[in-house]
C-alpha cells in the first residue's frame, strides 16, 4: 500500500513528514494529517511504524509564519498545540511500536514526535534546539511534560533557559535517541530495527508500550504546555520575537 504519506511494505509502515519546502514545520492541518496517517498505518495491519522525514530537516516545529499571520493567533495556537498534543498521545497509545529516523533539524514542538516514538535513530549531524526564549514562545511538544523524565530536570532547564543546541551525540548519551548513526544512514537503520521488531509477539509489544507510557501524567503536562503557549503567543514579546525570526535576525 502506498499513498497519502503512508507506505506499507509487509508488516512495516512508513509515515512521512512531507512538507520539505517548509522544513516539515507544523500547522494545525498538518498535525491532524499526521495523526490520521498513524491511525491508517495501524488499521492497515502494520506491526511496526517507521516515522521518517523528507528534505533537509526532520521538522522545525510550529510554522512561525503561519502563527504570526493568523487572523486569530490565540485560536490558531490553541488548535496547533492542542492538535500536536493529541498526535503525541495518539503515538503513545498506538498499539504498535514507532521507530523514528531523525536527520537534520529538530526544533520546537517537533521534539514531541521524537519523544513519542519508541526507538529513535539519529544521524550524527542532527541537532535539537528549543528556540522558545528566542522567538518568545512557551515550551510545547513535551519539552517540560516528557523530556525531564528522560534526561532530568537540570538538563532540560539548562537547555531551555539558554536556548542552546543539543547535538546528536548528546541526544544519544542522554537517552533522547537510542542509535547514533552516520549522516544518511538513519532511514536504513530504522527500517532494519523495524523489521526485527515486526517478528516479535504483537501482544507483548503492546503491553510493554502501555505499561511504560505514564499516559495520564503526560496528558496533564501537555495540557499545561498548551495553556501556557496560547497565553504567551499573543504577548508583545512573542510578536517581536516572531518578527525578528522571520526577518532572519534571531540566532
């Protein structure tokens, strides 16, 4: 089966981030489309899903231009972050495992797609950065709801408050990623892992995912992120930060 951003090859489905001209940035419609793709993959009988991206970036998070130009910025942000939260929880709830193939930039809320995956393969040239303090947004995508449980509060605090870039090697050392591979090798490695996982008992895999999920705590944390993001996005600081970013002055 092939089409609509979902490729099914035997027991393995691939869900694609396919807005390469916009660096796979997230809009309300796109996150809803991605959620439907995961559901479609599971409904088609996939036993493992690979999450991969087209283009030079995995995803640069929320589409800053779309947020800035929205007629009702608060409503747009609420739909965007609310939809992203539902996508993240849907990935966590998916009864089949997800293997992410990560290359290029991962910024802002797109980290949530990485955190919601079960096994993460990252290329050595990939980078992770929040950008919130520079653009004027509040953290979303699990930066505060999920990431501290993986790497510790101290590390998350330092990265968020300095808005610094996390290298692929750091991501692997901290547990954000599970396989560090040469540039260009993530897709093949993710496929290999997925093929091995597809041979496992699906019921056992589903139980392991469910028991590890901490879903209720994650859902509460994600909702708190949504509320803070929606409140912050209409501030003067956010407007000024978005303008600097869109002019290419943010660094």
